[in-house]
C-alpha cells in the first residue's frame, strides 16, 4: 500500500487515485474505484509524504475520464468487429 493515494469522499471510503488498482480494498464504481481500506484517509496526497503538491480532484477526474475513454474505445472496437463478422 505504499503506492496508494486517495481522495477522501466520506468517512467510510475514499476515491482511489491509483491508475490500475489491484488491491482487495479497491472496489469498482462506474469508471472510478473506491478505497475501502480501514486506513483509507491516511493515503490522501496531503497526508502522504509525496514531496510535492497533488491536485487530487484533477487526478481523480483525469483517471475517471481515462478509464471511460478506454472503455468506450473497446466497445467501439467490439461493435466494429461484430459488424465485420469477426
């Protein structure tokens, strides 16, 4: 969990700021992931010793948009493949 970063959302969970989270505490929520780790608030960029300022709102939005874009690209490719009879 040394690479974990979160954006606090509620007392129960935070938004995961890791590009492709693989831990068991990351729960898919639309195009985002929620962190349900018991210490999720400690992974906030302001709390973590990152050495530089992190705009967690911008990072959260960017990750969400990136995941959305990848998803839509895959759906588009699937539709094209189906139309070509692949």
